[in-house]
């Protein structure tokens, strides 16, 4: 094993860079519910057309933010949409006819 000797300044710089990287990683790992999707990402995620997304917005089925012509969806609102329309599976018991 090879030993590497660092000056105290080099060591401090290395530690500071590691802490900076750690902060950036933690910021990227925010809760998925805090993540925003743009309209294109939403269309791909839900596998729907632009018109369907527009209808859902008009009908109040999904919340959104609009800045100019750009539309954004909060991931937690997409989850609410899916949860609200969730249908539980029927009983798996065998039926005798």
C-alpha cells in the first residue's frame, strides 16, 4: 500500500471539497414529492397526449404551476391524482359456479 502525504492546507482543501460534494448530493436527493416535472416529462410519465393533459388541468384533476407558457407539475400532485383514481383488486378467492 502506498502512503500519500498531504500538507495541512491540501488536507483542508480536500475535506472542504468533500463536504461541498456531500451538500450537492443531499440537495439532489430531496424527497421525490418536492420534485417538479415539466409538461413533457408529465406526458411521458403518464403516457398521455398534450390534449389529455390539458383536459385534466381544465377539469381540475391535476394541480399545476404555470410560468409564462411553461407548465410544471409537482410529483406529489401526480401521486394524488393516481391515488384518487386507484382501484383495489377484487378478491382473489375462487368462485364456484
